[in-house]
C-alpha cells in the first residue's frame, strides 16, 4: 500500500481528457453532485481488497461509486431528520470548519508568501552537491567553550583537545554534513570553511559547538533543470526553510497582543470531574494505566452528569470576545482526542491547562481566518461539506447499530442449528494492530510496506493501542464473527495485509496469517463459550440487511444517477493508497473520510425498480 502525506493529491491522478474532466459531474443525487475529481480522490485514497488485481478496475470503481452514493443518500436523509442540529454534529462541524480555516490561513499567510529566486536555487544546488566531514568540540557552558576556542587560536591542535573530550567517543569517524541538515546559520558557517579551518563557538539548542572541517566531497556538474532530482531536492530544502522562517515570524507577531481571559474555577471543576470519572472506570474495569487513557463517549456522558447543567454552562474562557462554555470546551477536546497520562487530580489539572493553551491558540487562529473571509474559501467549503456528509452518514448509521438487538434465545437457536448440521463456517486467523490515530496508522502501514513484519510492529506500538482493546494474533474465529474486517479478510490470501480500516473511533491494520475451510465436525465449544460471538454474527447480518434495505428505500426516495460512460474514461492508478493530511498550524486528519465497502444494496435496488416498473 502506498502512503502519502497529503498536500495536493490531484496531480498523481490520471486524466485522459485533461484537467477539465475533474469538474464534470459523475454522480447526481437530487441537487447534489459528485465531480470526477471528488470521486477519484476518494477512490484512490480508500484502501480496498483486490484493488491491484488486473482486469477488474471498472468493477472496482463501480462498486466504490455505489458505496459513495450510499454515503450521500444517508447524509441527505440525516439532514431531513435534522440530525445536523444535534449537539454532537454541531461540535464536529465547527471543529472541522475551524480546522480547515486554520489550514487555509496557513496557506495564505505562509505557504503562498514563499518566493524562491533562481539565484537561491543555484546556491542551494551548489551546496547540495557537496558533503562536508567535520569533527566538533561541545560544551553546555559558554565560558568553557570560549576557553577551548582561545587555546585553539593560541596553537593547541584541535585534535589534541578533542582526544581529551568526552565527545571524542562519538567521533570515531568524522561526522557527515549535507545541505539542509542543520540550521541555516550553522550551515553557513560550515560551508564557508576551508579544509582544516574551524568555526568560532556556535550556540544551538543543545549547547555550544566548535566545528573543524576535515574533508569535503563534491559532485561534478550542476544541472539547472527543474526536472532534475538535484534541482528538486534543493528547491524542497529552501522552501521548507523559508516556510519555517515565515511561520516563526508570523507566530511571534500574531500572538503578541491578544485579549484572552480563562477562568480558573471552571477549569478546576472540570479537571476534578475528569479525574473522578477516569479513576472510577480504571478501578471498576481494571484498565491498565501504563499508557495514556483516551476518554470515550461513555466518559464524556459521565463527566457531564457529574458537572451538572449549571457548571457545564459556565464560561471557561473568553477569546477576543468569543465566549466558550465548559460544555463546548469539553466536547471539542473529546472530538480532537483527550488523552490523560495520570488520572490523579493534580496531573489532570495540568493536562487540562495545557489543553486550554492549545485550544486558545487554535481558536485565535480560526478567528483570524474568519476575519479574513476564509470561512467562504471554496477549498474550506468543499472540505467541510465532504466531512460533514460523512459524519451525518455515520450519525444515522449509529442509530441503526443501536437498534439491532439479539436475544439469547436467537443465539441458542443458531447454535443448535449449527450443531445439528455439524456445520462450521470458514475460519480466519488475523494479526491485528489498532490505533486511535490516523497518524499512527499511517506510520504502521508505511513501515509494513518497507518490509518490517507486522509482529515486530505490534510490539513497537502495543503501548499506543486504545485502552481495553487487544491486538496481536486473534486466534481462529468464524469468518462472520469479526464484522466488516472478517468479511474483507475472507476474500484475502494468507500473507496479505489490509488497512487502515476505520472501525468506530479506531483504525485497524491486519494481516491474514491463517485460513481454514468450512468444517462439518462437531463443535468443540459450549453455547456459553460462543454465545457472544454468535450474537455478534447474527447482529452483523441483521444490521447489514437493514442497512441494505434502508439504502434501497433512500435511493427510491431521492433518486440518483451514475455516468458509467464517463467513468469508463477514467484511469485510476489501481494502487492501494492511504494518505494523512498534514494541516497548517498543526494537526492532521485522513486525507479523505474512509468508507467500508457498501455496494450490495444496489442489486436489491435493481430488483425493487423492476418490480415497481414491470
């Protein structure tokens, strides 16, 4: 699977009819349309089983189109049911909007202001063609480093001083320095040295250094061709440096004079409530606290109940005239992922204070973007619409999930049926790594693609897995016991890897490590041992049936169209890709909302239409 850190995704897509094709409507649902560009972006960046298989590219695109249509239909119905007015949707929509506004502000105030001259490119390429080999003296103490500098200037050999210094052990071989590795000021000092020369003492975040140039390598020829790798490398380094400098300049100036008033008492009460709720759950459920505890929906409900409506309504902070209540601060913090390392009252208070500082910074940046009109920026509006529709779809689907109940009697009937027929479904054995973070899922998948085996990655990331969720080897289970993941894995071969798959609030990456065909042996487990698994399997089948039927009813209600002729002209890469979008001023999100395959409803829809129009 290819991993991409999302900046601009459109260029890697293939369009036989040029860029104008991107804006053509491919799907229509009432007044809403999905352009070729949106479809391809979602298709390319959604992992799918069998995507790289030759000969079924059109079928894969068609199935994904019906999956996307289902999302849009459910979102439209969720709006009709006014689910967009719920507190959860309000908070999530506002959080996404502010996130995209900040990203647009970063682009406007920093990225778009970067200018690189041909002279800078040439100078960068000259440096990029060189490798410097240096030795250094180091001290955290200014007086000591200047004393050493004085000794060198008086004729004491550099290497003699180094031999008596503790840092000599780190310099068995000279240290290699290349363009872009160090801060610009340090780099300037080193690249201006002649062989055998040394720098004056240089201050860095670590301490003081004196460098000596002992060797230099230089490539022959400078290619001032924008398509040459050396040109691109130099431009990338220069652009990154200018971006960092513009960011530092903007940050220092922007936050110098802002009117913010945070209230101590509400912060203290909120911290105490969080501490009490987490401590109680840890004790009752015997949750390990060796890793940060991430609050879930149950915790938020308990915290709100503990605080009560009056405390939730208190103003926790006033940011440039914008009043933020305890309730809204808590919900947005939970939406962004609220992690607590230590459930003790004082530790939680420190965590909430740190969170408040970050929240204030983010709010000030979003307010600045709104002042500059970025709320109406086309890119912001497009991104918000895509994510809001996905969240509306999830909100409505969650009502269906909550409505599916399976009794013990039904589970017993299913158990007896299987026992009587001595039928065991196919079994799978998966190796699983869960993550709460798209960033971590990104890193895990990237490392898998580099050849690192999943078992080693599990040991590396086990401490970061969500509380209460076990990863690693699943052991053999019936193919229908594991919901969407089991269904996908059933179509995979042993050794194949899939992911990330979004399951609730988690991301799952798994590898198929074993498969067994259907059995007709007598069951080895009692009803009590497999009851919950059977109930899960029945619930999944029932939920899937209800979702398919409901999607058909929405398709009939709202109507839709898919331009199959236009879709046949598209030529996606066929590579399984997953991208994390790095956002301006910090933060990240999956480049597109992830969707599990959901296209079987379309075949039921065709039957329904035929019956309606015999």
